[in-house]
C-alpha cells in the first residue's frame, strides 16, 4: 500500500491479515485528516464546517473499528506502535 501522508505503510505480522491492516491504516488516515479539518473549523468558529467534519470523524472511526474487529490484537498493537510510537 502506498501512503501519501505521514501514516506509514505497515506490513502485517501475518500476511493473511495484510488486506485488513491496509484497510485499518487507510481509515485511520482518513480519520486523522477529518480530525485535522475539524480542529481547523473549531478554531475558526465555523459551526457548519465543524458539524460536517465531526460527522466525518465519527464515520471514519466507525469504519476503522469495523475492520479492526476482524484483526488479532497483535496486529492492532503493531499498527498503534508504528503510528503513535
């Protein structure tokens, strides 16, 4: 998976989980971008944009959780370790 952001490409511990790892990372990337835009809207006091990005944050995190539920904990731990340090 190629990544155009600060979130790195992550190789699954078990190759059979690579697709799910890619999906989790992709949805986390989308969530972080929506959260960044939410914070900008909040700082500017733009209620309409804030509501839009708040809904987008919720949606993207729910999609991440949907895929994360299918992964073993060790794969999730690796994602957290590589993304958050």
